[in-house]
C-alpha cells in the first residue's frame, strides 16, 4: 500500500516559485498595459479586523504574469492568492479598476492538512492604465462613452462580496 505523503509547505512553495519564475512578465504578456497599482487587504477568517494592508505600484517589467500573492498565514500549507485569471480578464476588457475578494484554499497548518482549510481572505483593488495610441488609425470612434462606470456590468460577478 502506498499513500503519497501530503506535501510539505516548503515543497509547495518551491513548486509555486518555479511556476512563477517560468511565466512571462506582465509587460511581455499585456503589451498595452501601462501601469498597474494593487491595493491589498488581508483578513483573518471570520473576523472583520483587517490583518494587514499593502498598496504599491507593480513593476511590469519584473512582475510575472502568474500574478499571485502569498497567504499571510505563516502556517498555511499550499495556499496563496492567485489573481492571474482576474487580471488577464480585466486587461483584456481594458478595465481600469477591478475589485474582488479571494479566499485561501490552502490548509490552516501542517497538522490540519486534509481537514481544515486556511480561509484567510484577500480583498484586492487593481488600478490599471492602458496605452492610448494604436498602431493603425481607427477612425469614426470617439471616446465619449468610455467612463469608468461603464465597466459595472463586467465586474458585477466579482463585486458581490466586496465593498462592505
Ligand atoms: Zn492560507
């Protein structure tokens, strides 16, 4: 009988780091993305108090398109917050802001593997700017109706749990 041992936190991290290492940079992946600012707030499971908050401007030339953030729970096994898909979608739609919430699906600690999820929460706000100039002229289009508010319906499904 062979049962694979649950992976240790370190192994998960190594695996994760390799995947991040091998992904392209944001600048390579999203050519028309000019700047990206992230505003992150971490919360303990089941508590309202904010654990920590960080805001910074992403260096697009260095940051990887596998866009993820570590879990604030130091005991967490296999968990993190991966915003790659959300970011890719937002950039594809040229959304200037994107807010949302993700829950860590790792395990709370080494002895809780297979039993208790970590469930730390990350609330994020991404602010993006895009290149305006297009290589070939597109005439007949005015930017008259491109207010931020027009993105509402795109963001709807991601916004449900936010803005408390
Ligand atoms: Zn976690």
